[in-house]
């Protein structure tokens, strides 16, 4: 027994919307990165749903690429956040408006 494609797409759209709202509303850099990850995972869910619906593996292959990009984004983003926190002692994006020392 399998769920229809529309259920997966609605869930993916809902997760993506929550991520977009989180990026637009929140001011904490770590929360913003978590919302970006939520948006990437929503796209992954849509890729896998379409891949399964069409019976092709290309969508699942794209998921691996998106996961690799997300891992790189997290590593670099967290390094930048730690560096900014060491110099400014805040991770509020309103207070950190430039990367100049």
C-alpha cells in the first residue's frame, strides 16, 4: 500500500514553506542555517517522490548531490559563524552587518 504522489508533494511544499518563513523571520544565524537545511530536505523529498512515481533513479541521484552540497554548506557556514562569534560575540544577523574586522 503506497501513498499517492500528491501527499509527498504537499508535505514537501509545507516543509519548504516552513523553511522559507524561518529564513525570513528569524535573526539567529544557526536557526537560519537549520531552515535552509529544511528547505534542501524538502527538495530532496520531492526528488525522491518523483523518482519513485516515475520509476527512474535519476531523482535519487540528485538527492546525493544535494546532500553533498548541504554538507559543504554546513561545514563552511558553521566555520563562518564560529569566526564571527569569536570576533563580535554575537550571532544575531542584524548586529553583524559586515564581515570586515
